[in-house]
């Protein structure tokens, strides 16, 4: 946790600040690399946070800092 970047201690994902009155479900999940995670952005200026504010639907940020599309291609299927 910091002044501008926070990670949920239980789920280990980037925090998207809640908007009062929005229900937890349904939610839209966001996946991707550093851009989606919000490298260099405050919690309330990530792509999921903007989506949440515009769509008025809860967003969950599963982006991963440092993850690239190439790594996704190399990841073995399970």
C-alpha cells in the first residue's frame, strides 16, 4: 500500500477504488500487462478505474505489471 498505488492484501491484485452505490456484482474483469495494471498511474486513473466510472459497473483489475503478450504465448496450456 502506498500513496498512489495499492494492492489488495488478500487477493494480491491492483486496487480499483470503489464507487459508492455500485454493487459488487456483476463485475467486469480486466486482464493484461503493465498498461492494464496501470504502471505509473494512481489507483483511480487505471483503465479499469476509468471504465468503472464511465460504465457505472464494478471493475476488477487482474492486470500484471511486467507481463507481456509474448509470455502469454509461451505459457503452457493446462
